[in-house]
C-alpha cells in the first residue's frame, strides 16, 4: 500500500494568528511534504526490499546506508512531518500540562531551561534539520538535533515527543532569516505540549 500525505489536524489558516501563515502551511504541507511522500512511493515501487515495510521499518532499514540515502531522506522527512503537524495546536499552543511541566522541571531544572536548550539546538543546527524533545531509553527527557531528514528514531537516541522543522521553508515567509525568533515563537505559541504529554505516556 502506498504511503499517503496525512490531512492536517487543523485548517491551513488556523495557525496564522500564532505566527505561521496560511501560505506557509499550504506550501509546507501541500508541496514539500507531498513531494517527500511521492518520492518515497517511487523508491518503494522500484525496490522489493522496501515493499511491505512500515514507514518506521524503512527509516531503520535505510539509515546510514549510502546507496539508500535518497530513500532514507524522503522516508525520514515523511516520518518527521507526520509528527510535526501533530506538534502544533491553534487552540492550546504553548500550554503546558502539569505532568509534563513537572517532568521538564525534574530533567532540565525548569521550563525556561528546557526552552533555552531546545532553542539552542534548533539555532545551532547548521543548515537544514530538526530540533527534538525526546524521552531517552533511560527515562529522562533530553533535547537533541538532527541534520536534514534524520530523526531520533533512526539514531536510536530516544522517543521523539516534539519535533520542530528548522528547514528554511518552514519559517521564511513568516520570519525571514530569523530562525531564533521562529523557534521562540513556536515554543511559546504553537507547540502542542498536550500531544507531547500524551506521547510521554
């Protein structure tokens, strides 16, 4: 079965009041994400070793294999964006559930310290990539970053709870080259911490 572009959990214009305009979402979701899905399906169709595998299995199977790098890039980006759309909310963005807030305080020293760490990860990711809040195998929350289409599922660092796209196409219409402002706004006004708390379990 071919992979499909998921519908957004909100309207294209729903995040505009919080710093992500309708045009950004239309281009990012309908053009960029769709292109990853289309390319991935093309690779799967031509490679019997990929057929019948789940998206997570393809990401794991192709990671660090030079001859399958194009497959990994598109599979990783499809996985990353599937999470990314869920990581934003037009109604509850920036609102921290008590349990997650307590866990952030326990593992980072406070919400402000977490946001500083996350912002630093996203700002210092050279070129294109992602910033992540993950649950490590040891049960601690941590912040990490990955280049291009990679993710903590592939690297084995932990379970992603929040993922922020820091490719320029995710913020340039709204923030131009001001990536730190984009990240800060996302953390304060768009991040769906309730979904992260749900994934935390």
